[in-house]
C-alpha cells in the first residue's frame, strides 16, 4: 500500500480557472511579527499549508491566542507569552522541522530580550547559513551563544540599540528578522544590502501600520527609527508568486489553456517575462492572467544567436524557487537553455528523475544544467520517484501530468509544506491525481 504519495495519470489537457493561495514566504514572516505587540493582529489570505500550520502551533505553544475567523483568516494576540516554552522538548522538535521558525528570534528578542531556537530544518537544497541573522543581532547588541552539542542557538540582550549595518548577503529571512528586531531598538538602525522582495515590503508596511517607523521600503537601504511599543493592525497577504509561476509551467507543459485569477501583476516582477523567454504566451486582464493553449513554444535565443541562460538572483532578479519549474518547462520547448542555480548547490539534483522520464538534460555541475528541448516531438514517460523538496516536488508533479502513463511521486509531504490542497485544486482543472 502506498503512503505519502501521489498516483498521477498524465496526458490530460486541463482547463479552467485557478486562484493562487496566500504567499507562503510572506506568511512565515507576517505570522512571526504578531509577537511584537500585545494587541490583536488580524491576518487574512493565510495559506493552509504544513509549514504555516506548524508555525502557528509554535505560536500557540508560546501562549499566542489564535482565533480563526475563516479558513484563511485569523486573529492573533500575544498578550500572555510563556518564554519557558522555548526551552521545552516539544518546542525544540517542532521548531527544528521548519526553517521559518528562525524568524521567531527577532520579535522575541525585541520585545522580551531573549530567544532560543534549535537548528532549523526545511528543504535539503544545500548549505543555508544563518550567520547573517545572528551577526545582525550581535550588531544590535545581542549576546549570542551556540550549543554545539545540542545544536541550539541562544540570543539575549538588556536593550537592543540601533546601528548601521552592511549585511554580508541579501537574505530575505535575515533582513526580515533584523527588521523585526530593530523596530523596537533604541535609536536608528540602517540596513544596507537589505533584501527588497515584495514579501519583505509587505512585512515593513504591516509593521508601519502597527506604529513602526521604517523608510526606504522597496530599496536595499532600510532606515528604522526605533519605537517603544507597537499596536495591533489588520493585514492581507499577497497571492503566492511561486504558485503563479507553477501554474504557468503547468499550462505550458500540458498544452492547456488556464486562467490564474486574483493576481498582483506588479508583485510578480520579472517572472512573466522569464516565462515569455521560453515562448509562452501570457495575457493579462484586470487582476487575472490567461495562458492560452499552445501546441509549440520556442525558447528565445540571445540577440547574438547564443543559447540563453536563466539564473536566480535577489529581487528584482528571478526567484530561485521557480528555477525547478523553468527547467521542467524547457523540456518540451523548441531550443536549448542553460539553467544556472547560483544560490543552492543541491537544488538541481532532481534532474536524474526527469532524465529517467525521457528528458534531454545534461547536469553540468551542482549549479548548472543544460536542457535540450524536445519540442513536443516525444512525450515524457511516467515513472516512480520521490519529491526531494517543495519546489522540485511540484516540478516533478508537472512533469508527471504531462507524461504518458502512470507516475508515482513519494514523499509528497514536502509538496504539502508549500502548496495548499494541490491535488484537489488540480483535479478541478481535469488532472488525474490520487493521494495515498
């Protein structure tokens, strides 16, 4: 008997309209930020995914009151926090399961002067150092220790004090954590080389609505004037840009016409143009996007006729979370493409499964893969495989839905960590997926 698996029957043409969930990467920041005030914070468009559910369980363990208003909205109130929970075995086990738990440290340090966290887990996509987070806390006046035996981080402070800092990497979670720590620090903090993703802009706007004084939002230089306390607010999360990109890839690979509703075009940045470089048509209309049925799509060569390269970069560059989708979509394009995954050295290792399905891919090294497009001259074939991480899992699911025959995808809890009820939502479009 299969367990934790999708049984997928490929080859169906899909049709209909799908709405992206609330943004996963925004949710993990926003939900941690409720710890910065004792007043009520109402959050809507919350995605019902495993990572978010686990983070909310951590907040409840800390004493945060969570009142569900609907399936995707809730009121949070952190007016009676039990810091002892941070030292419990339950907290350590749960916090170690998701990388987003690291963003609990900033608000706990800002409001209560101390925080502890086990080394967090998450996707196995390569080395993901937390040094940027802790160097920032130290600059703000935190005392940092790491228990190597237990793999636990500790940060304490009598009072955080504003400072100027040049971040050593453009880390989204590192910037978010630093911002949440700095909003209640004494004096002014300037963060240069800050990440400026829409999700981080959303966090800064929410904090300002709570009474913070953050300027430079959307740039790589944030200036934060510390305040003594923050108040409650209401906040609605953006639609998930990674889901939008995933659905574009799904439409292209299955030769389907799909409409993606409820999008924020500005927040998509360079994503639409990147898919258009693969020859995929996109039509925008009043908060929606339609991907028409295309029998063929052709990769645009460089101006000099050379093979194009698509690579990841900090915002406004192309998000690394969609490179797996781009790679899969290129399989059935006409032409060749070099995919360069700069940020994580283990994120391309799932291509061996695509090669087993019949894709023409050369894995050049841990960071680069060359795709020779099949141009729909032959179909992929279904195989049995496992999802190594969230994004590769959905890329494999898209490949399976375009393939001939049956595929089995194991380890689908990885997909559930980032995509809400993905099997149900795709079945509504005509996909054949059975969850085991």
